[in-house]
């Protein structure tokens, strides 16, 4: 479901944005939606970078063998 929102922008900036959107065969609304998706995804990108960094710090941990399914599921 789409929700309407209102923003303020300088008239000249808005005119340039409209012209650019026309060249791309799109609208300012569509471009804003795409930008908003990338903005939200940036948080996820940081989480993934943090996870990768943490996993890199743990590369010293070596199990020494490949475990069977039963061994992996064993409860002590």
C-alpha cells in the first residue's frame, strides 16, 4: 500500500529533477521510491559488513574434521 507524503524542495532543484526523470522515462515519485529502498537497504548492508568482519575475526576456529549430522545434532 502506498502512502502519500509531502516534501519541500527548491523550485529550481525540482525542475531539474523533473527534467532528469523525463529523460529516464520515469517520474520523480518512482525515483524517490527507488532512493528510499536504497536508503533503507543501507542499514542491511552495514549489518552484513559487521557480520563479515566478525566472521573474519573467528577464522582461527577450526573444527579439525567434518561432523556427521548425528554429531551436529547430539545433545550433551
